[in-house]
């Protein structure tokens, strides 16, 4: 098993890591409501921007700004067995989330989208840019005591000019990523423990050959037992690396779904992965329950994102 090393602790439910050109890692702290920067060498944490609500996923856009999926503050935070867990929506949850743009220099936050075709974005979760300059994102939705949202996948322009619902419905879609060629989009559903794949014939269009799958999707993988899926990253060889809840680690699946690897982290709320360092061989992993950012050497090179800063 690859050696895991702790970069920093004391984070407030970290997610959405981005490996930056200067060697730092920018990530969201959902329970803190911030976009924060981790100095990998010093192990320090600095706030880049106060996003409010619940910043849940992040990606760099073509203008060098960070784009945030903000869930609107849909979690009531609970401390259980020395770890932080997300609970039901608090009374302060406004009923919707948003997509935000953060200027990394000034920390200014701008809201781009709060709805699509009159439907509120309930709890935007994870985001990925394509080389055309648009971005895909998931809306995880909100679960209440006797109700659960039906949500989907969206595609939008970073200037706030256009947003479309690409796939509907899904059951708590969480992680999202693109294949190295950009011709496949992958999405992980949290509660079903399934990851789906669609072909992308053109920007913002997702289609597949399976009439029984959501939006024609092919099933990439479904895990047995009580294992749930969070966010994901795709490495340079096209393996889909899915943060796995309850079991606590990263489940990596080959592009055709025939091979599966698992890296245990020891945190049942392992939430995301990104790649940086020399040759993109360093994997940074957010362990949200214990508030840590870990790093390890990856067996394959990572995938360079469409845009970086």
C-alpha cells in the first residue's frame, strides 16, 4: 500500500482540492464556509475567500479564477466519535445553493447561478471544466426526514450567460470528472454507491447507449456492501478515482470498469482527490471527518486539468 502522509490537520470538513502551480493546494472548508489555501511545505492554512453557505467543490476556470459549487449551507454539523459529520439541513438553509466565482487575488466572491429553467439549484456539489471553457457540475440535492430531492447534472458558461440541465434525474449525484480526451463524463451517486458514464459528443451534451441507465448512462461500477460515493478525480491513464465513504478510501476504476483498486485512508468521510507535484504523481486526498489533507505517490500520472493557476 502506498504511504500516506499528513500535510495539514485542523481543516473544517475540507473538500474540492486543487493543486496549484506554486505547489500549494487550494480547497474548500465546507463547515467553515471558506475557500482556503494550504501551504504544503509549511503545513499552514490561509483563508482565500469567505464564501458563506457551504462551499462544496472547486475548479479553476479559463480566467484563472476559482469556481465554487456552494450547497447553500444545507448541513447541520455534528461531532461524533471525534469526527465531524454532516447532518440534516438547518433552519438557516435558504432552500437553494449557487455557483460562485472567486477572484484568487482579491478574494471577491460573485454569484453566477442560483437556478436553471426556474428550478433552484438545491445543493451544487462538484465541478469540472472542459477545454471549451464551460463547466459540468452536479446538484447533490437535500435529504430531509421524509423527503429527498431529485436532481441532475448541469453544464454552464463561466460568464454567467448560460446554464442547461444536461441529465435528469439522478439520485444524489456527487463527484464528476471528464476522461483525458474529454469524450466521457463520469458521475458518482452517493447513496447508491454507483458511478455512471456518458459519452460527450460535444460540449455540454451527454448521451449513452443504455436505455435502462439514467440519461442512457453506462454503469461504470457499483460497490457491494455499505460503501457510498463522494467526489472523484480522473488520472492521466483514465482511471476514475472515487472517494469512498464508510469504507474510507479511494476506489480507482479502470476506464472499462474491468479493474478496481482500493487505497484505505482510515477516515470514513474521505471526500475527494486531486493530482499535483512533479509529473502529477502526487495525489492529494481530503479526509473530511478528521479534517486532514493527506498526500501519497500515485501509481499513475495524474490528469492535467483544462485550466490551472
